[in-house]
């Protein structure tokens, strides 16, 4: 839900294209459906989830302000945008807006350089090899060969990157959910291995009871089917199912009144169905699985109804869908517990990968421990050498002091402690026996 609302503003350029837009380009079809009204400012957007989200939204904001570009956008279709025809209109954007776009690009280049440097320092610090291709991918949404000005190629790259990344967003979400489910099952099995046979039997029994309890719910209607929409009409809108009218239903659930149902508005329609299966108060119900179920329902409706693949459902598309045979689908929607997201073989392969990664981590940890022990051993050797050197110096000082005292003693007796040692003449040989030192007369004295 957060992500859908986050995509919901980028009402322009790229952004009738695979962003969920609250403020969308005005089409001929939309003009027929609704009378002309005063144009409102597009609502503030939230995070799209892309690593260049801020740059994307700021570029959109300034392009929206240019009258010429905004007018071209109104008449552009999806193919024109994807093929880069709209990007060429950048040459006609007012100078003050182009100057601001140049500034935005320079800021984005600086941000990416800092990001690359931080990743480089982190990798080098860990002793890991730097993946230069992965780093270059960070620059795909702009022309990094020209870091100073925002040109047609920059807008074209931004459109292509946003289109591709948002198309792959759901796939990445599914992949992450699959890993989540496999990790959950792997950890459950690992816990069982640590239990006694009796405890393991009880745990398995409890697990099966929870699965049965989770599967015991009322019928989940097919998303987008007549039964599903009529249930919303009755329970959420408080209207008689016999009076169901597709056009009225559409307008009631077009919450921002832009003439389209975006992804967040569609997902809101599935709340009643999801509440049949998931309750946050129940041990057996996983709220992560509920969000995956919501995503599956939205994708199903989009595939059935969104004929021009702009990730928006117009009134005409909605009305056309209600006239299809699939609209009267009576079969129950198969939930995740009926459609496992992984096979047993995929789980085993995942566990092998986990074991390999764990073994690699343990090997590196053992190597680091050996290095630490070696460093500690060398430190102990250095400390021992330092202590030995200190002791040797103290011994030398002791011997030196003893030698000095011996020399002084031979020349005139002991030295009182604290008194300075007398100066010994250069020729300090002792007088032969029987000789006495005579006084030497000093001139001028008697």
C-alpha cells in the first residue's frame, strides 16, 4: 500500500508511464467522460522506491511548470513517451527551467559520486572485490559523460530507466516474498531438528492444525468479478446489489476524482476479500502473505482490465471489462495456500545455497580468528622483547653506577648519599708508598 501511494503522484512525463499517477495527462477520452474543470495542482508525491526517486520527482516538478512541455504532454500517448518523442520537446523548455534542470543533474552526479565512493571504501575495507558493472548501473538514469547540463538524452534515459525499473518492481517483490517464505520454512525445519521426538511430533501436529484453520474461510471472490464488486457495493458502499451500476461504482471509488483508478485505489477494493483470509490477531495468519495476496489481486485485475498497459484503469476500460465473459466468473479465487510460491526442489536448492554461504562465512571467520591469534602472538613477542630490553637497560645502568662508585672509592673514600661526586684529576694514579703529596706554593702568597 505504501509503495502504491508513493508512485501515485508523478503525473507527468514518465509518469503517465509506469508510475501510479494521481494527476494524469488529460486525454480525449477523459474529456468526454467528465466536464472541464479548473486544473488543480498535482498532489505531493511520496517515495517511489527507486534509488533516484528524489531526482526523478524534482525533474518532473520543473517540467510540469513549463507551459509548452505541459501542453505537449497532454497530447502525448504512451508510445510517444516510450519512444523518446516527448524528450525532444526539452529543447523548447524555458531557459530558467533548463538552468534548474542543469543544477538538479549536477546535484545528482555529486550524490552518485559520494555513493560510489562510500561503496568503494566499504568494499575495500572488507577486502571484497568491487563490482564495477553494478556501480555503473547506478548512472543509467542519466548521461554521466556530460555531468554539467541536462539534455534530451538525460530525459530519455530517465524515462527508460523509470519504465524498466517500475515494470520490474513487482517481480522483485515476488522474488523477495519467495525468499521470505523459503526462509520461514527452512527455519521451521531447523527448529524441529533440535527437538526431541515427542516435542517434534507435537509441533508438527500444531503446524498442521494452523494450516487447516487458515484455510477454513469463506469464499474469496475473483478480484474484479461481478460478485466481488457487488460485495464492495453492498458492504462498503451500503447499496443494494440489484442496483449495481459500473459507472457509478467507478466514480465512487475514484477517490481523487481524476477519472482513473490507480493501483492504490484498486487495491482498496480488495480489502473485504483479504479480511476473509487474514486477521492480524490470528497466529495462523501472516500479514506479509496478505500483502503479497493483495499484490496478486491487483496484478490480476490490471492484466484483465488495463488494455493500454499504463498501470491505470480508465472509465472506458472499466466499463468494457464489465461486459466481458470473465466479469461473471463464479469460481473462487485461489489464495496463496492453494498456490505455493516454491517447490520442494527450490527449497532444497535454497538450503544448499544457505549452507554454502554459512560455510563461507565460517571459513572467513576462522581465517580472521587465526589472523587475530597470530597478531596476539606477535604482540606478546614484542611485549617480551620490550620487557627484556627494559631489563637490559636497567642492568646497564646498575653496572654503570657500581663502576662509578668503585672509581670514586679508590680515589678518596665513600661518597655521602646525596653529595656530588668529587672531580677526579686526569692523572689520578695513586702515590707510591712513603710519598706524600706536597703543597704547591702559589705565586704572590706566603
